[in-house]
C-alpha cells in the first residue's frame, strides 16, 4: 500500500480529538462498571449494574474501593482488594483490545 503518497484533504481541527476523548471517557466508565460487576459476581453478590443515572457518578466511589457505589439494596459485595484487582484486570484487557482495534483500523 502507498499510504505515504496519499494526501489528506481534511484539516485536523478540534472535532476529531474531542470525539476521541469522549470515546475514551465512555470506554473508561464502561470498563470500571464491568470490573465492578465481575468483582461482585465472583464475590457471590450476582451480576449487578447501576441505573443509567448513576453510571458516571458512581465511578469515584468505585476507585475508592466501594463496590456498592451507585447500587441500591445490596448487602454482600466484593472487598476493596477484589474490586481493585478486577478493575485492573478489566482495564488491562480494555487497553489491549483497544490497541488491537487501533492497529487493525490503521492497516
């Protein structure tokens, strides 16, 4: 392929970096919620997902180790260590999958 000779006629303005930043933010929030759900599932609390209005607002609580942040009526949740472990695992898998998708898209 001759990608070096192709000229891009569209100038890079603020819209593309903003779209990438918004997409990354959505991916981070989804990865945090998925990591919490997996941690609670392995702790025996079942698969728990917060209501849509608490998806973003519960992320700071998750990062402090509260596996019940944004959930209502939950008594038995994962410990803080288990939550951080699963957040790390899901975060690394998300980074790996995103990197592979970017490489695939560029080729």
